[in-house]
């Protein structure tokens, strides 16, 4: 495959490989930090909720769970997967319509609210109805990560920027299972999973420092 002209031009103008310190140059450091923190929060929220969701649905109410049987909880998770899939495939269309920033913030704030509600109710029917919407908003934003970072960072360091801002978040998210598990043991699943809601709220706040990139020409 022939490389895009913008990439070939960047290689001619800046032939040396991009390095991590370039991401923290004066003009890029605020964006690098904001995107890294935003991804860290979204990944922390996603893993803390999705990893412990089966346990939350199956644990007895005395331990802070819902007390569903395995078959019922599995059915709810399957329904949530449908919502997740729809969230992934529609994010791009919505962000092209109203902008990356507004779409990201809408998804994250809605995810924070719905997760808080989801972990506050115990009625199986309410959980079944809420589940697809929770999954839709709490995962759909992942489809926008590559687009946003590609439109923010110049071609010469784009690969390094995407790798760092995403994978640094993955490192932080490794603490999610332990954090939620510990809180669930000491304070119950409702309190523990509310951490996911808080993480999505913090991720939305990070967009104060991330600009809108819809229609921006690649540098």
C-alpha cells in the first residue's frame, strides 16, 4: 500500500523518529496530559464496572448484589452487549454530526448518570431495561479515540502520541479490579461500582482542556 502524502511529507520534513519527550513540548504537553488522564478515567471506569458486573448481579442482596441466578444475569449481560455494539457503531456518525467534543462529553456524562442509577436499583426489569443504555454510553466513546488523537497531534508524532495516551491509561486501569473488589468487600457493590460513575465524570471534565477537532485539517 502507498503511504498517504501527508505522511510522506512529514517524513521528508522531519526524518528522525518521534520520541516521547516531544509529546511534552510546551505546545503539546497540556493536550498530552489531558488526553492521557481522560483515557485513564474512561478505562478505569470501563474495567471496574464490566469486570465486576457478573458478580454484582449474582451476589446476594445481603452482600450488596442483586441476587440473580446465573441464567438471568447472563441474559442481562448479553442484552448489554447489544447496546455496547450499537454504541460503537453510532459514535462516529454522531460525532460527525455534532462534533467530537460534544459527543464525547455527552456519552461520558450520560454513562456516569446511568451507572449511578444502575447500581442503585435492584428490580430485575429495571436493570434489564437500563443495561443496553448503560453499555451504549459507557463504551461507545472508544470508537472516537483514534479520530480525536489523529486530529490533535501532528503526523510526525501521531503514532507515539496515540500509543502513549492510550496505554498509559491502560496502566492506570489495572488498579480498577483491585479497587472495586476491595470496596465491594468492605462497603458493598453499590458503593464500589459508584467509582465507575465517578471515573466517567472525571473523564468528561478532562474535555475542558481538549479542543474540538471536527473539520480540522490534519497537520
